[in-house]
C-alpha cells in the first residue's frame, strides 16, 4: 500500500510538473519568468539576450536552457527601440527584372548580412514622386535604419523626384549631382572601352543596340558610344533601341543582319547581345568574321554564349559593398559627402569580337 501510494504521489507530481511546463510554453514567457527558472536576475537574462560579455559560461548555459524550456524569445523590437536602431536596411527598387538591379540587390543583401544587418525590399511599380514618398513611409512603418534606392530611371537627375531629407539614403545606378550620395558603375568608361576595342580591331564604325530611353545607364552608355566614335572621326550610325530583354535584342538583330555595312555592334547589356547573336546566326552572318558583338554586364553565362561573349564586366559586389558602407557611415554620422562614387569596369575579351573579314590583317 505504501509503495503504491508513493508511486501514485510521484506520478501526480510528474503530471503536475509537466502540466506547469506545458502551461508555461502555452503562455508568453517574460524575462522575469526566465530569471526565476534560471535562478538569476533579470539583468543577467538581459545581458545574455543581448550577447554582452561579462556573464560566466555556466550562468549563460542556465539562462539559455531556461529560455529554451519556456519558449522565450527576446523582444527584438523593444531592444531596437532601446538601442535606437533596428539593424535593418530598406531597399527601394523600380525594376526586379533587369540583371543589373537583381545583382546589385544581391550584393547589397550579402554586404548587409556581413555587417549584421537584414534587408527589407520594397518594389515600386511606378516611379513617381507619390510612389516613392509612399515607399519611404511604408519602410518607416517597417522600422528600418536607412534606405538604399536602386534608381536606374531618369528621376533624381531631372528633379522629378526628391527623397525625404530626414532619412539616411544612398542611391545606386542614378545621377543626382551633389544632392545625394550615389554609387554607380563607370558607365562612360566601360562603354568607351567597348567601342575602342572594336575600332582597334579595324572596324570602320560601331553600331549601338541601346537600352530604353528612360534608363540612366542606357543614356550614359549611348552618350559614351557616340562620343568615342566622334572623337575618332568615325561615322555615328543611328541608334537601334531595345528594352534590355533578349527578345528585343533578337528583333534588333534581324534589322542589323540586313545591313552589309554593319560589321560591329556594341549592345548595352548581355541579354540583348544574346538575342542579337541568335538573329545573326539565323540570317547566316558569321560571328565574329562578319559581325563582331560586344555586350555590357558580364553575366555569369556570358562565357557560354555561342560564341563566348566579349563584354564589359561590372563589379556588382563592390557596388553593393559601397552602398551598405555608405548608409552605415551616414547612420554613424561619419561625414559621408554627397556626390557620386564610380566603380571601375573591366573589358573581358572573348570570341565574339575580331577583325572584320574585309579588312587586311595589318590595318
């Protein structure tokens, strides 16, 4: 009887303890609950939650075990308010379909993570002042410390849009003069090196497959193409316009393939160059014997085109790093000046460019 009673009592206690633990998990545990279970002060729990030094390892293990048992999760929002920062960077972009924007976004996210920051992305469908203002308001509600704007369209350079003055902002892929901190690829240097490479191979002139008119990068590349030809005293052919897509490059290529005077084409991005190559192949124009083609971006697949594509390499990783570095320095009030930082490009020569078949080898 005594043994049975004792066993029954032990089972009751076990059920009671299990029930208490279950109720604890079912409720929202507080810091005080963790402190009581771990046998420490609330201040010690706070120090463990925030990763501060000065807590011995045994005490830290006790606190972490109590947090796990109770299902306690530190209130990151409360900690952020106390510190005055949320460890989050907002990113506003107008187009997620272009290679440049996606790779810049990827680089920003990678660099932010290395600095201990998360990224909150907010795409904006229509690049207008109201949409941008609304995006900043929404990011404010989502509690971000600073904002990076990937703005390839003509807005800041024409004063169509202004950014909120109270927000720490860095702009990528745009032209804002001295009003904002801007990080961009050296569009001009990259485009001029592409045209110069083709002229040095012996082509009399270079046709240009440009990006959309509203794009800042497209304009910079087209202006540089025109200036390089004019500076060399060469004829400037009419611009052929695309929309960054391979399909638009294909349509342009069907037109250019019918022109026997077209022996070299500088495409404003690799995707359009891909479509251009397809059209030239279909029309029986050999590459590079009949037509040399050069792109811009150096996407990972560029070396696998047929033939492998000569192109201008953009250092997206460095652009992302500089954007994150810029907003962090502005947040820390480290005296970041307005103006544009240009990231150098590099010409990558592959098999899609060569001497024109009609020109002698020694030209």
